[in-house]
C-alpha cells in the first residue's frame, strides 16, 4: 500500500504548535505533501527540516510569511524539482516535484483570487501557464499524483453554498471549466471523486474562518489528489481527517495499492 497525505498548513509553525508532527507520525504515510508553509528555510526548526524517519524537501516563496510547499517521504526521492515556470509563480513557491522511480508526486498550491481583483488576475495567469504544464506531464508517460490546494471547487456538490458563490473566486465558471478540461481533455483523474462519486458533506476540505463555517460545516472541497489514470485506478480508500484541526484545511488521505519502485530508472 502507498499512503499519500495532502494538507494546506496555513503556516507550518502554526500547524506544528497544534501537534501536527505526532499526528503525521501516527498515520504512517509514505508521502506527505504540504502547502502554504508561510516560512523561509531559516524559520524551520531542525525537526521540520528532518522529521524522524522522513526525508523533507521544500520550495519556499521569496516573500516572507507567504505560500511555499513541501514534500516529505519515507523513501529518498531520486530527484526533486522546484518550480515549473521560471517566473512569477516559482518566486511564490507553488510547485515541488519529487520522483520515486516509477512515480512522481507533486505538491501544488494554486493562487487564491479572493483577496483582490489583482490576485484573481494572477490566478487566471497561473491557470493559463499550468494547463500546458499538465499536458506536458501527461506526455511524460509516468505515473504522477498532483496533491494540493487547488483553490477551485469543481462542481456544485463540492461546496455547501454553491448558488451564492457562483460569482466568487474558487467557484467562477472559468475556473470550473479549467478543471473540467484537466479531467475531460487531458485525462487526469480526481481520485477522491472517483472513489466517492456521490455528493456528501464529508467531502469538504476547507472552511472559512468567518462566521460559524466550521461549526455548521459550510465547507468547500478544494484540496485534491489528481492523478494519471494508472495510479488512480489503484486507489482503494480516501478520507478527510477532521478529528483534530491543524489549519483551516483538513488533511486528505488516500491509500493506493501501488508498489513504489524507488530503484527504477
């Protein structure tokens, strides 16, 4: 079995103070993808740089206290690639790829457009440059899992109040259409939705800090593991952990019946 966990931390130091590490160690994950570190390399304590029994790699944003992604793994990656565009989004620390023989796992953090029209335009720019990247990844012929906070709820079943959010960032028609292209045109698979095709309030992975969103489960499903068809077909179970809160997101845990051939070329 291969267990992959994805979690937006909303600050690694904040999540650490909420006992993130003991929980992760209990999960016996093979690979953990982290997003929104909100920390530079110098901010990380030794335990973050080298978690017990795990290899850790990070791609930090140039801006302090902002963005950043990481990948932890039990097996040492054959290679690690930071960034994908060599431009504005690499400077924001949004993409980290780790190769493990026959499988690549990518920790991804898409921009949020909710804070301003300028950030929404940046989000659209990201979508424009990342679709060809996803096409190129498919063309590699490898098995790949992209884990992360995509900041888009794909369909009406993916958020509680879809009617009132149709003009809000994260559920705009253009954003949703982009994800449809990822699945229907490029052939990527939404692994959680493959295992749980029905609408369920248990699927949400993020809740606004405003009002009583968490208490009333007014959530959104914006964290995904999106995979190539081969590895996606081996997924056996998916769950969203809500018993403890490490951030405003919940960890997405997926188990694959997949053998990691770490010594492959």
